[in-house]
C-alpha cells in the first residue's frame, strides 16, 4: 500500500520575519544617518581657543586691570613687578589662575607678554629680557611723557611709538595695544551694555594681531586694527582719539578706516 503524499504546509512566519528584519535594517540605517549628521554638525562648530598663559611685566593700574579681566575670561596670568611680594594680595584675590613672579619669570612663562611699564623703562626691559621675549607676542601699553621719561620720550614721540618700541624690543612680535585708554575706563567699561569700547591696535605680524584681537575681546572690548606698527602714531599721546571713549564704528570714522563687511 503506497504511503499518501504529505502536502507541505507553507511557513507563514517567514514573511513576517522578513518584514521585521527589513524594518530593523531601515531603523539602523536611519539611526546611522542621524548620528552621522550629528557628528558632522558637531565637527562644523569651531572649538573655543585654549586659554593663554599671559606674563605681565608691570602690574600697575593698566596691568592690574587687565589681569583681572583676563583671569575672569579663563586665562592664566603671572603678575610681576620689581617688588613681587607687593602683588601677593592681588594674586590671592584673582585665585588659582594667577601667580606672582619677577619680570624675568613673567617674560619666560608667558605665551603672550604684556609690558605695561613707564616708557622710559622699555629699553632696559628689552635688553634685560631679550632672550625670554624672543619670538613671543608682546603687547606694549606704554606712552612716552618727556616730563617723566626724559629725552628718549621726545624722540619716541617724533618717531612714533610703533617704530620706537620696535627698536627697544627687537626680536618680538610686537603689538601696540591698550595705550589709548585710561585705567578707570578699563575697569568701568569692560563688557558694557550695547556697543563696546574700541581698543586700537597696530602691528606688523598678522598672527600676533589675531592674538591681540582675541585678548581685547576677552577683556570685554572691541578691537580695531589700525594698521602696521607705523600706524600706531595715529593713536599716540595727543592725537584726537587718545583716551577718548569711542565705539569701533566711531573710532574707524575718526581715523578714516573702512568698516568691515
């Protein structure tokens, strides 16, 4: 007797499994697309520049005010003077991002160095710390006053401070900065509401100017690059913009500079 043929019964779960797998595959592809888009968007967001180590030679009214503003912005500072012990209280007030040292230590430690000394002392700073300052971005805030600094100040005014300071500080990447503002305006005008106070800058090194611009912004002001070092005479002592509180637009207008796009 022959065995009857057994009819195969279709497995109805196979199409369902296929649909499930297809759906899971599409979900994985969609998730990968979302993650990829997120990573691409994150890659396009510029990272915040790393904080700078700023050595300050001459921590008087200008240097002290800038130390406070830069520490508040996240930078580290080494404040110095000929009498470092007198700065311990300021360093304690500024907190762990501030330290005290000698001018030589400030010149050596800082990635950027602010020199804020009476202009008559600038030649000696350039001689004494030439090795430590070589190749560094240096911001020079000093102004020559003949009644205080003598004959060298008269010569510096004649030449313009850009040319004079360059001669006194050979081998550095020099920017004239923060010389055309009173210390009290640094303290009271930082990050003021509305248009910020403008700080004119002059320098021959484009990268050094970019560093100076960032530090001006971090201090709460608006940088205006006037030109090369020779153009620093345009905001020297006794010029129409010297120590006048102006916005960037107003400063550019007074100096006849083009407005950025």
